[in-house]
């Protein structure tokens, strides 16, 4: 069945229960706002700006937006893009789009104007819904993109080049439009990270969205009394597909607009959160704040918190060892996935397998996995190959890109581009991205292995290892190291620490700098290469001169 039926069911059976809470720790004023006939903002005088809605309000808001879209000529298969920061309106707008039979197209909030324009064209978007944070970027391209599109604005003080969302939906029916939708209808286009250039448009059917619900609940056992703390951006499959477990279990979720350690712990405490999904940097920041005395755990009631899970990037085993010392009663889990596989879950560790921390796990619920050689043959246990996955959540295609689709979809298998190996128990360990492997003097070097090793050093907060040009070896490894606040570290100390590594794996260049990560926590290695590979090349050319 299409995912919209889950929302209809929740509203019908548990309509008066709170389903979504939004907390903005940056806003300290106490105020109450009424949006039409619904009270959407509830001031909490002891904490910060807080809004909440029930399942009934969620359903009615989605229906109003759907009926407004239908009144403007939107039909099945049209595309509606969402360019919003995480907020209480995000998910009702998303479901309003789906209820019309149209395709939802979430956009990365970091996109510059040219990237927004590119993605709107690539996905053949008919309508753009955007928020106040993006007025400047949209205004730069408004004259061009509004020629064949409608622009709807969500927020106060609507700009002249757009239509006001609140006014548009005010008098629309709150009844379900009941547009027939099947599992085989297209539901969403998500964009790849764009780490190798402009992003690709990833097309999914409703079947994929429904499978992500079942996969998430199977892995993390969400029940009606669970409360999920959602921090990552909702435009990304990771955050939304984890929330789909809350949708399926009809349980509450908290959208936190902030990533600082105090904000995370305050939200988990005040809302009695039981499940918290973190990215590696946020987990590190929480532990560092506790170690430094900035945070006193006695100030928070975290008794309901049962599960901490991390995804979106390799997880250093040393980080989880630290976490378990501070939070010994927490279950831990990690998920692996791609937007092409409708987000996390195609590979899953499982809370019962913490003894395998460092692995991404085994095939997730409803998924098959293999590790293969370049010719597609499964490699022997223990050998490195490319991870490929197959299941109900695999994308239909890269929209309007047959060549790229054929490169990654073969006989129903999705070639992930991630190099991996399986141990004697069948648990899969990521080795590195295929394109990130460094070939130095004929040896394949996998940066993730060196990064995991270096993160064990007490002074290192984050690290990224890349290949840089070398006149003799072709490539050499460079370690970009971010030092923990209040700590010191020298190049000589790093070299001494690395003597525990085989000689060929030791970084040949040490650079102390901040590590850039994208909103989903992945290290932006192309950005690092653009800085340090160019610097190395220029230095080498100058040496030759």
C-alpha cells in the first residue's frame, strides 16, 4: 500500500495524540501562535520555543496542501520540490504532495542558487516550496525559474516573487482527496550527495518508501510509547526513513533545530526521548563536552533513552567504546544505506551484535547483499570487493540519466561504489569508497583503516586521509587532522603514534586543519582534495622548475 495510508490510519485511530514536536533552542522568547483553527505553537516557559501537532492536525494539514495543489492543476506524476530547513511544516507538506499522486523532490538546504536551478531542471520540477532561509538564493534565479513554475513561500513576509503558502491553504478542504495511488506509482526523487560534481536525481516508487518503514521498525522495534529525536536534515533519506519507523508505529517524534550537545541532551531529557540518531561528530561533541565538564549528566533525565544509533558514515569503534563507558545502558546500532537504496537499512548491525562494533552488519530486513570483484563475481570470505545490494528499496533509476543508471544497476543489483570485506561470521566491514582508495607504489591503501587508527589518539577529534600526487609513488597518503579543543599535537607525535601501523600505511604528510563534513556527516573529501592535491601539485611543479 502507499505510505500515505499510514498517515490516514494514524489520524483515524489515534488522531488526538501528539505526533510531531519542533524545538528550536536558539529562540528563547515565550509566545503562542494560532495558525487558523489549530494551535501549532506551545510555549514552554522552562526551556525554549516549542511547537507540536497531533496526528489529526498532521493529516488535515497534508490534505489542505494536497487540495490546494490539485486546485492549481497538479496531477499524478508532476514534481513538487521542497526547500525548507527542518520544521513542523516539512512532513505535512511532503505528505500533501504524495496525496496528490505527485512526486516529492526534497532539496539539500546547502545548495547554492546554481545548484537549485540545476536540480529543478534535472527533475522537471513544476512547483518549488521554499522557506525564509532561502529567499536570497531563490531571488537570484526567480526570474528564470518562475517562467514555467509556481513558487510557494512558507514563512512570514512573503517575497513579491512568490505566493504565500498559509494564505493558499487557508480555505482549502481538509478532507482526504482520495487520489488512487499504488505501490508502483512514483513517489519521490532524492538527490545524491553531489560529492563528485552536480548531484544525480534518484527516482523511487511508493514501494520503496513503504519498505523503508518496515525495514526501520524491524531493526529498531519502535512501539507506540517510543519517542524519536530527529536531528539530521529531513531532505535526506536517512533522517526521514528513520522517522518512517515512528510513522509505522504511530509514535511521537521530536524535530530538533540544533546540534549542540546541550541542546541534544535537553531535548532528550525534556521530551523523554527513547531513540536518538546521531552523526559521528555530534556523538564526539557530546562526549567531549562531558569530559571537559561543560555538561553535567546529573542535570538531565535520560532514563527513557534506550537506543543510540549512528549511520551515514563509517563509525570509529573507539567512539562507541567511549560512549558505552558513559552510557552503559544504551543499546547501540548502526545502519548502512544510500539514497539509491532509500536510505539506511540495506545493511544492518543489530543491537545484539555490539561485539562486532566496527562492522556495518549483515543484510537488512528484506535485503540481499554480496561482495564482488570488478567482473561481478562474488569474492572469497575476507577478500575486498565492491558491496552490492538488492531489495524492494532499490531505486528505479537515475532520472533522465540512462548511462549512470546502467553503471550501477545490473540484473537488479545496486553497485554501491563501496569497497568492503566480510569476516568469518558474515559481518560486513566497509573498507572505503572505491574512488577514495589510494594506490601508492602499486599498493592499495584504504584511508578508512588509517582514519580509524588515528581516531584512537586522545588528542584527535577528527581525521581524513586522502591521496595526494607524489612524483615517485604516483600517490601518497596525507592525513588531515582536527585536534580536540584544549589539546595540543605535533607532527612528530603523530608520526610516533603511527609507528604501530605497517610502514606503507603511515601517512606521508600530516596537515592540521578542520575537517569539513556535509549535513549528513560525511567527510567532504573532494573539497580536501581540491585544496591539498592542488597545493602538492603546484609544489611539485615548482620543484621541477
